[in-house]
C-alpha cells in the first residue's frame, strides 16, 4: 500500500493506494469472490468498514456527486450499486470514497479548514472538460471552501514521458498545445499532470499546495496499467484509491 507523506500530517484523513501486491480491485478483471477478498483485506489494513464505502464508477465526463451519510454503503459488493460519476465530495466523517485506477489521475482534494474531501478521476476526456476546476467550484459552492485552503494530491498515474501516441486529437487545440510535445518524428507525448496543474492554479489553488506522486504507472511494476497491458487482458486489473475523514 502507498500513502501520501503530506496527508499523514492530518490525523483526520484516512487514505491509501493499493498496489499489485494487494491484488486486482475491479470486478471487470477477476472473479467477484477474489476481488471482494482483495478489497476487504485492503480495507482491513486501514481499519475501514466496507459498509462505510462509496465506490465510484467513472463516466469520463464531468459529473461530481456530493456524498451524504445516507449514500453508504454503495458499490463495494457489486458493480451495479456504485455511483456513476467522475468525482465525489463529502464533509461527512466515516464516509470513505473509493476509486479504481489504471493510469488515469486519482486526485484527492482536501479543504483543511472546513474539513471537506474530494476524490476525482481525471483521464484526458474529462480533463478536457475541466473536471478538476469543476471539483474546486463544487467545493466552493456547497461547502464555501476557499481555494487557498485546499490541498491537492495527484496519485500514481501515467506521466508525460510514457504517454506516447502516433497522433493526438488535441493537437490543434490551443488549450492543449503547451502540454503536447513532439516525442519523435512520428509520435507525441501528452502531459496530463501538467494540464491538471494548470487548471488547479487557474482555479485559485496555490502551487505550494499541489503535491504529485513520482510514480509513473506505465513504468512501475507495482501498479496496474492499461497502457502497459492493453494487449494482454489476463494481466489487466485496477488498483484502488480510498480516502475519507475519520471522527
């Protein structure tokens, strides 16, 4: 399990990222029995009750749901009951937000003053729709969060030097231009982390409050990566990110 050094300073935050050693966390890539065993063992390490979890199934859009205590449990034991959205927000204690990842950016937002937590899935499609800016705006609108009080952590995810394509749909976009570089005569690299940081800074987040994991999932052997294993279904899976506030 991987944890954020900075967030360990806040005793009210419980969080963690699973690794391959913890097993696949997605029902889509393994038997339900095995996945549940993996999930429960992972939660046991963090002393989290599965009945306090809300699992997010991503839409690759810009929907962000405010989670209340009445929404738990949700999605932990079966796929159909998970929340279909791209981000979750809560200020409730003992409500744990649960996201499955394989290269896209798991982003934790924490308002340290008002004690509001958010967990966002950011792939290129919803980064293009300003998903991180929308999360900050939602925290402001619902909980009166001040961007100056919000800490950001971008977890293990694919990085610019690994995210290589022969062509990119965003090449002609002025918004994307600073984050697309010619990698070779016939390929381009895409900097998802760079674009997300730009969105956050434009939303009023201080650069000093943005922390980025050094782990590149496309290179690390410890994390599931669609980019690494897209041609080998048997090796595919998803790792989990979980975060919540404990009373």
